[in-house]
C-alpha cells in the first residue's frame, strides 16, 4: 500500500472553493450527489496520500505513538477509498 500512497501523493490536489460547496448544498439533486461522490472517490485518495507524505516528512515526530496512530488512520482510510468501487449510480453513491 505504501507504493500506492506514494503514487497518489505525487498527484496534484484539486481545489474547490467555498462558493462551489455552497452552491452544491443549495439544491442537491441525484445527479449532483453522484458527481460529488465521483469527485470524492478520485480526490480523497490524493488528499489522504498527501497527508501521509506530510507525516512521513516529520522525521523527529514520526516516531511518536500519536503521530503513528494518525498515519495508520490516514493509510487505512486511503486503502478503503481506493478499494471501494467507483460510484456510477445512486445505490453506489449511497454506499460510498
């Protein structure tokens, strides 16, 4: 899993503005919810991988049990998202 995390950590994160979040929340439709789930399915692994890489770069702190615990949580979350099926319809969107 470490090599997959490293691969995703090299990808750029996609920006999203507060305006975009606000507009999405005004009137979410089945279509916009599916698109949001698809965006999250692509984006969450990238963002989690960046956080794991950030924690790995903290040489002196990376040995602390609390930091190792957060590292494990991020890595496990990364694995869960990457291994989940890409949502293509409403039932899959709800499951994701």
